[in-house]
């Protein structure tokens, strides 16, 4: 009953999808020196939700 539903526009979902795709391409071209397990942990923490900072990658 206390559930909150957040509206995410189609353009915002597409923007997030394109950013994720670009990150995957970048990672395939420039692999990190971190072990694979650490890299996945960091990626999982930053993906899968919409950030509230307007998408700044600073």
C-alpha cells in the first residue's frame, strides 16, 4: 500500500541503455587492469538504476 512508482520516460530509458552499451564497448577496447571480479562488482553498483544527478559522469 505504501509502494511508490516512479515514472521514467522512454527517452531516459534509451539514454541509460546507450550509456551502458557505450561502457561495454569501451571496456572491450580498453580493458581495466583490475581483476574481472572487482570490475563486475563496481559495474553492478553503478548500473541498473537511473541516477538523480542528471547523468554527470564526473
